C-alpha cells in the first residue's frame, strides 16, 4: 500500500471493554465503511487530497501524518476533541465547528468522538 493511500487507523473505545457493534447502513456510496464509521475522498487532485470522515460516538481515530504534508482538519459536525501527544506532553482540545486546525508533522494526533462526528481532512502528499 502506498503512503498516500493509507487510511486513518482506528481503535474502538467502549466502557467495560465490550466490542463495538458497527452498522454501516446509513453510510451509502461513496462512503467506505471503517471500524470507526466511514470515510470517502471528497476531492483528489495532483496537489491535495480532501477526505470526509464520519466517526461514531466513543471511537478514537488516529490521524495519520505519514506521507502527508500541509495537513488541516476541520470539524464539520458533532462534538469531538483532538488529542496531541508530543513526547511526554499530552494536550487535549475540543474542536470547534468550522475552525480549521493545522496538523503538524511530529506529534501523534487522535480524534476522540464525543458524539457522531463529521471531520474533513485536507493534505498534500509528501514528495
């Protein structure tokens, strides 16, 4: 798999360690079902890629920066927090709708869905 084709990885977080029951019926084409909900490529051009992610409540999605530069994420629906881990430092900020956040290479980023979340990511491919 090429780095630019890599999807954001996800892990399920549920109280009591119960497995998540995932129902993708409400995610029709062009969405691709993922363990965290679904995603689709909204725009793909030589200079950038834009994806829409729908994330179910309680899910945590790793926001991958591998093979990507100039990345920005923006909450377009729901409530979510962005956790930024840089060494021993961990910052968690609640995302505000329509407020883009620059995703810098280096730290690890995780989206924590507090409700159903829709998130747009836009990035350039590393050359």
